């Protein structure tokens, strides 16, 4: 009974103080359209404050929502003076300051409320609004997230948090890209990681971070981030291509080929398909014997090397042209190029000698290369007669090879088709040994003719 009387007395005293503080008593406004619907009412925890204080607190909020910040201040200030532990009124003062666009004062009031209750959601939400108005986006986001954690029912904050996260990520991305452009890779990485923390499901952030890692020379980290991008978005062709490029830089040809092929499956194109083929070829090349891998830089090449190069680079064509006749060779069984020698002789591209030897260690001259090229051109002509018309009837002149020479037809076809060229003064020089680079160029030209779309 005494407690009730004390509460009533306190309410009467509070009303009297309010009246005394105001120059002129303004009746509490009638609830209507809220001027600040985004403000979160400072709810009062159960058991905090008596009936009179609660009524006065509600009145202060009605003043605020009607746009009368002056009387709202007076109502909330009176409560704070008479009941300092009633922290919802401190939050009310924060919102009143926020309505006057005094962000600094608002933050101070919200902090006083939070000093009493660190998980007071209305004060956290209000502080977030105040911080946001001063451009402190990251701090505002932290306050909003804390408010949501304290009171998950504040669903109106969720969209704002999402927007701020996106905005923060955008700012971080812009900073990361700018830093990368200026070569400040460590700073760029930090900015990307901050953006990822705000938006961890954004695949493109991992992809761009992988690119920065690569430029910084950290291929291990680049691969981790590129693969994370692919994991989040398996249809991201640029991420797949980045993975492929990193594997290529690491000389992991099989994985590079696999990634390029996956990218090409999503967006078919000649460039990606060619890269996948190139990676497979490099992988195959690395497994080849030393004699094969040194062809390109060799000052001269042997018949075994020429046979291997033709069989590897023109394998499909040779298999289609494979003769059913058995080829007997007596000197190739133990040779490193034995399988490829068998392939070229069965296809009729290179011939065994009359004594059934191949003589794999014999050095190849330009006449030998022209003969092999001419045989390959014959196979191509059988499949693409229109394409072959340009070299079949050609009769180029060579000052050192007459048309009656046994090697003239092969030399003429090789030059007319563009797979070989003449040397000084238009001569052919049948007996000059060929270099590995020259041989590789000839075989590459033949390969291009095989792959040509012309029929």
C-alpha cells in the first residue's frame, strides 16, 4: 500500500516538475502520423520504472513523433533527472537529438543508455542511425548488427544491414582495385578480404583476389582463392580460366587442360579449346624422351626424330592412312622412337631402305624432309582435293634442282604448298642438313593444312 502511494506521489511530483520546467504547459499531442517512423521506440524492460515514469516516457515519444523535439527533450530530461537508472529515457533523448540532426549529441545519449545495458536494442539501432548520418558506415553497420543480435524481431533493420554490407563491400572493392592498379598488392589483398568478410558468398571477390595473388607472385594463394570462386559459382568461366592459368603457370598441364576444357564447355570458343589442346600437348611433350624434347633447338635432326615428330603431330592423319601391309624393319626394335617409326612407315610417309633398315640415326637433309612432306601432302590431298589443287600442278624453278631430278617433284610440292621455303637465291639445297627449328616449322605447316576447313 505504501509502495503504491509512493508511486503516485512520484508521478504527481514528476508531472509538477515537467509543468514547472516548461514555460507553458503543452498538452500531450494526440497520436497521429509519425514524423519519424524509422525510429525505434525505447521499450522499457519489465520492472523498470513506475506508472508515472512510464506514462511520461510515452508522452515524450508522442512529442517526438509529432515533431515537437523541444517538449520531447523536456519530458525525457525530467525522467533522467528524477530516475537516473531509467536508461530508456536516455535513448529517447538520443532520438530527439537525432531528429534535430545533432548526431554527436545523439551518439552521446545512446552511449549513456548502452553503458547501463550494452544489449539495449533501441539504443543500438539509434546509434547506428546517428553514426550513419556522419558517414561512419562501418561503425553504423556494427551497431545495427548488434541491435539485430540483441533483438532478432527488429526485422526492419535487416534490409538496412544488407544494404550497408553491400555498400561497405563496394567501397572495399573499389579500394582493392585501386590498390591493385598501383601495385600495392598487400593493401589490395586486405581490402578484398574485408569485402569478402562482408559478402562471403560473392564468387567474383575470390576471383579478383586470386588475380591480385598472381600478380604478387603467390600462386599457391591464388589457386586457393580461384578454386573457391569456382566452388561458389561453377558457371564462372573467368574463374575457371583463372584456375587453368594458375595450373599452367605451375606447369601442371593435365589440370590446366581440364580447367580450360571445363571453361570451354560453358562458353565454347576456339581460344579456350586451343588452350586445352596446348596443355594436353605440353603434358604429352614432358613425358617424351629427351631426344624428342630437344628437336626444336637441335642443329641437326635424325630420321628417328623426324619420324617421332611426324607421328606425334600428325597422328590422326597417319592412322587414317595406315597401310594394311606389314613393314619389316631390322634396326629399330631397341630404338627410343620405334613405335613412331613403325607409324610413319606403315602410313607410307617415310620409307625403309631396300635392305629393310630404317637407319634411325642418319641425319636428315632438306631432300629427305621434302620427301616426307610430299608424302604427307599426298595423304592430305586424298581428303581435301580442292586444297591440294594449289600444289599438285605447281612447277617452281630452282637454280640447283632441275625438273628432271628425282627429288624435284617432292621439293616442288613442298614449296608450292608453303610447308617449306627456298633458301639463298631461290635454291633448294637438297643435301643441306635441316635444323630442328626448320623441321618443326615444316611439320607445323603440314598440321595446319590437316586442320584446315577447306576440302
